[in-house]
C-alpha cells in the first residue's frame, strides 16, 4: 500500500470530511482552507493580520473619532465582512490585489497613529510605542504581503498553477498541460482559463472552440474577469452550428469530462 499523499490529505480535509458528517462548507470557508493548507503563515499575513488590526482600528476610530460605542460583535462582523470582501476581490483582480497587499502595512500605520494620538500621553513614550507597535510591524508585514503574499494571491494558493502558467507562456505546452489540468480539476479559475485558451488556439491540444467556451465559462463563474471577457468574445464569434453544439452537446458533461 502506498502512503497517502499530502495533497490527498488536503482534499479529504477540505472536501470529503465535511460530507461524511453531512456538512457543506461555505465558499468563503473553502477559500481560506485552501490558503491555510497551502501556507498557514502567509495566510495569516494576508487575512488574519489585517482582520486583527482592523478590529483595533475600527474600535479606536469609532470610540475616539465618531464618538460611538458599537458592541464587540458589531465590530467583529463589520471587519470580517470588509476584509473577506477585499480578500475575495484581491484574488481575482490584479489591480485590487496590489491595493490589498499595500493596504496591510498601511492599516498598521493607521492603527499606530490612533494609538499615538489617543492612547499615549508623553511625546517620547508615544514615539517609542509608535515605532514598536507600528513602524516595525508595518515594515515586516509589508515585506511579506507584497512579496510572498502577492504571489500566493496571484496563484490562487494552488501550487500547480504557477509552473503550468510559466511553461505555457514559454510555449512548452505539453509540460504546461500536466500542471494546469491538475489545478483545473481542483477548480482553480486561472488554470481553467488557460486550458480554455489552449483549446481555443490549439496550443498543445486539438483546436476545440466549444470546449474552450465551456472552460472559459467555468472560470468566469468562479469570478475570473478575464475568462468572462474571453467567453463573451468567443461565443459572439460562434457559427449557428457551434452555438447549437455549445448549448446541447456538452451540457450534460461534468468538468472532468472536458480533459
């Protein structure tokens, strides 16, 4: 008997184990399980750190600036919603991804400013506290979030995508498809998009515009904007026969049947 691989253990933990006890994991939780299993430390930098910092910042801003006193649960839910929403868009949009990873150290600085202004009495003591609790953590979190964090968000926390993408961009399609198909079967949206591109242009695969459209659509439904644009462009160029084939022939197929 062979040993159970690490990837199989992750699959069981995130997909099958909850099914055994009759639970369905919400999409929000599944996203973070994927990042947590990929690299717990960087997931902490990307999500846990800004969430915790956000709790302190919103609490201080509400108490000292807005002169309100929301409950801990209200603050918790507001910050959780905002950070989760930002994280979702950061994975799917390159421009917002840059904003998100830069916002993490910025949040630390803002929180430090609030502490310096409202919670520390002496000038010297305030500067020391600001340096220890704001500048140093901001530098460290910024270095991690804008480096490994940005890369992880870009990859969608899937280790097969990056080598597959690099091989594909270099024109080494056979090697690329091995990685991309592996990631696509796990539902990775960018890998689905690249497989659609390969099918549309015959890169390493037999040219198949119908299959390309289905892969684009699958990726677009997961929130990948580039795939949505590709799907709309390709489907608009379909002949009558291709439209009929797209709407009927592949409709019953599962995603695994597309590979």
